[in-house]
C-alpha cells in the first residue's frame, strides 16, 4: 500500500464510509486530536520501558553489591578468627577519638536512591506500560468512531468497562501516593512532565469531541473516556514522582 495518495492535496479527506470533507472539519479535528494524544502516549510508553530497564539494572547492581557484602563479611569473620580483625581497628579508632577517619555516610542520598523503597519500580513501570498500550488501543477505536459521520456497523462498539478500568487504576495509584493539598506545577522527572503534556492534549481532544456526543453512544463513551483519561494521566504523573522519590512542586495562590 502506498504511503501517499495525493487525495488530500486540495485540503479534503475521507471519513469512514467515504464521505469527503475539508481537513479543518470539526470531526477531522476531533479524531486528529486523539491521534496526537496516541502519539504522546507512545512517548510515555517508550520512557516507561526505559525506566523499567533502568530499575532492572539497578536491581542487578544492588544484588551484586549484596553478594560482595556477604563475601566481605566472610573475609572479616575469617580475619577475626586469626586475630587480625578490622572491626577491632574500628573500635580502637572510636575509642581513640579518630572517628573522623572512618568512612562518612553523608554522601548517601537522603531519599534512598532513584526508586522508592515503598514500591517495586520495575514492576510499576511495566504495569504502567501495559496500561498505556491498552489505552492506545481504546483510543484508536474511539478515533475510528469519531471519523464516522453516521456510525459504522463494521466497527467494534466502544466498551464502557474501559472507563471503569481507568477509574480502578486511578484509585490504585491514589491509594499509594501522598494526598494532594495544592495545585501541582508540572516539572521533573521528565517522564512525569511528559504525562502532563499528554494530559493537556487529552483535554483538548475531549473538548473537540463534545459536539459529537449526541451523535452516537460510541462518541459519547469516547468523550467520557477522554475525560477520565486526563484524570488518569494526572495521577500517573504524581505516581511516577512518588516511585522516583521526586519532590513535587506546588502552586499556592
């Protein structure tokens, strides 16, 4: 199949069913906004995958450090048995007032590292990635329904249960993160900031769908889904901050 057809060179395109309309038609604008949202979510998915890979690498490195610590403990224990005990030397430094010579822990991160100890970052990022893919598929279907002037029996109906799925994910994340007490100023980490961009694109897509909500049940469900999706993306951004131990920035009027 050819990528270019030249059929739109004069500013017109075809809806599902074949009707030709101007490219600035409100319906084209609506499904175009959803298409843009799907692309932003693709970036979110890619970044989630990178975070999952990083967490796996950090976990492996931590495992190697744990193994090294066990080996070192065995060595110390062995040296103590032959009368040359490093632990005794530490005790002598403490007693002699030379504690300043001991290694300092001041260089350790107060937040405990790049991933929250309260959650398995690798697992959470993989779950979020799977969820985003499911959302993209649902949006593809919703976009197709928006591209229909009078509905199409060939399209699978929109499933209202997908809205309830988003609500379940929102509730799950909200239960894990601190209560929000002020307006959030979008900021780092980068993945959380991209979620906010996707959220605002989602809001635009929802607004552009409003004129078609009374056309069909599928268009109405699509608009409601977009409304819930923006809430999901907002909560996802906060959840990512929590997983990565980032302090959120707030606006206080």
